[in-house]
C-alpha cells in the first residue's frame, strides 16, 4: 500500500472536460499523473464510485464547498479519482457542479487504484474492484499525508480533515 513519502504511481488517468457552449466537450484526455502532479500541491481524494450515495451527498460536495479554503492553504488543484470511465466522471462533474474547482479523473480500468494498493473488492455487490475511500495531500508528486477510510466509513477522507492537514 502507498504510504507517506511515496511518489504517486506511474499511471494515466482520463479526464472529460466541459467547455463553453451547449454540448461542447473535450475529451476524454489522458492525464499523466506524474507530469500533472509535478511542482504542485494536490488535494487528492478517491472514492468507490460516481453517483453513489456517500460520494455524491458528502464527499465531492465537501471539496467543492472548501475550494477557496484549499487555495488559501496553498493547494494548487483538487483531484477526485474513481474507478469509472471518463464519460461517467464527466457526467458526474456536471451533476455535482464541480466546474474548475475539482478535476474529476477517471481510473477506468482501476490501474491507479491497484498501483496504490488501495482497492476495495465490491464484486459481491456487482460493482467489481473499486478504489478504497481515502484522501491524500500530495506535494510535487509525493504523498505528504494519507487518510484511508475503514470499509463503509466516511470519517477521515473528508475535505475538513485534509484541509486541516494542508494548513498544517
């Protein structure tokens, strides 16, 4: 499992972005994790799936709500990573009104989740292998803090916890 001090794994995520105008979109576009994180402070949070109850009602909204606070604490970008395809993450971004506040990054095949060692096996519930719920403060591609949730919990990966660590 990835730990504090480790570099984020070499992986490519996908991003589907909206642009101005009705129905005009860009993507999906490849996002090289190492290149995208280089020289930046990233508030990264990962979750089991788009449009799921806790993720939609609490997890994503908490980061959208605290966007300005993260910026004031020196965070350059907020990333949401989930084992979904880029089109689903794009639709979820529209639904959650993330705009330019949270980058909704798709880990469609779960390669990033497996590389971090933070997977959650939900095959018994018909959802396959997903990402565990966690948050991390990433500085120049290296994990500075890591908050991994116990199965079925939402107690330490929320925006408030990671924001306090960013303010450190």
